[in-house]
């Protein structure tokens, strides 16, 4: 089976290049998705922290004015 695939790849001009480019694109795509997911998670935590501190500040200001 492996010999058959090797012969097919040798017979087709540029087949190995197409395989390597496809693998490169898959690796880049997976890396981009992982990076984007990590970045969104970090930004989400930052927004939650900022919103929480603002809400606490507003509540404390409202309680102190009463």
C-alpha cells in the first residue's frame, strides 16, 4: 500500500508540493484558531474584571450619597 502511494506521488508532477502546502495551511489554520481562542478568553476576563470594578464603584457611590 505504501509503495503504491510512493509510486503515485512520483508519477504526479507537483503532488508532493500540494501535500506540503496543504499540511502547512492546516497547521497555520489550527494555530490561528488556538491563538484566537486564547486571545478572546483573555480579553473576556479583562472586560469582566473592568465591568465588575465599575459596577462596584457605582454601587459604593450610590450607597455613600444616601
